C-alpha cells in the first residue's frame, strides 16, 4: 500500500467517523427537542415561539446559545 493510498484510507475513515458523530448528535438534539415539546404539551403551555422571540429577543438568544453549548458538549462526549 502506498503512502497516498494510506492517506486516502485514513481520510475516508475520519470522514466516516465524523458523519457518524454528526448523525448521533443530530439524533440527540432531535430527541431533546421532542422531549421538550412533549413536556410543554403535558404542562398545558401554549407557547408560540415566534411571538416569544419578538417579545424577548435577548432571552431567545441566550437560550439558543445554551442549546448550542450543550449540543457541542454532547457531540464532544460522543466522539
């Protein structure tokens, strides 16, 4: 096996592992979103996200940051 073939194989393996980690992270985020949505329904809240963002833009930005932070931690832990 030549150096080029070895390098290509290593890159393909790394890409496959990256895709798998991204898929797992996407699934974890989806499950978290579904769980949060179910919680809101169970508690009887009528949450219009667009209206909330219009009323509280800084809180919405902070929430988006927090979700991104925890998603990154999940991805880091999975990989």
